């Protein structure tokens, strides 16, 4: 079930974000992601429009929109590949006519996922926090 985020969800969201970030970005040290937990808790999630995907065991995925940017979309590693990410992304795409995101160039599986959903690469840049190359992708309804 998809629903709007509430403040009580933050610990589950951060657990998902950290475990999925470490798994998807094995080319970046886990310490980097751990160092960003406070900013996620106190800045990024509260400033975003966030929706969660919940099942009987709790929250298993979420996404965050900031204006027309998909700032985050993460699914618990044990639930990946089961359509949760597609459901989350579809929900986000219904909320915006244009949706942009950045994805690390080394994150091949995520790039393929976004392309399958209709996103196209519109630019390339370097992430100022990690020094990693990333793609800017966009979806237009």
C-alpha cells in the first residue's frame, strides 16, 4: 500500500535508505552514507514530499520529491526486484508532468530501470560530494 509519509516513519525510511544506498553504490565507501544520516533525518526528508510503500511487515520502500526532482527512491534490499520500485516510481510520475533525477553512472541497474520507465539522459555531471560521474535523466508525461 502506498501512503503519505508521517514523522513516525523516519527510522524505517532511514534504515531502508542506508542499506539500499550501500548495496546500490558499492563504489562509494559505506562511511559516506552513514555520515549523511543526520542530514537525511533533519533536512532532506522533512523538506521533501515523501510517500512510502508499506506491507504487513512495515515500510519496505519510499520516494521523495523536491519540486520536479525525484530526490530519492529506495526499496529494502530484500524486496528489490518484486515491483515495489516500479509502483513507487509510477506514483511519483503521476504527480509531476516533468520529473528529473540524477543517478551515478556506475549504477547500471538503476539506469536501466529508469530507461525502462521512460526516462532519458539529458546531461552528465560530477557529484560534488563524491566526485563520481552521474547522469541527469528526465521524464516528460
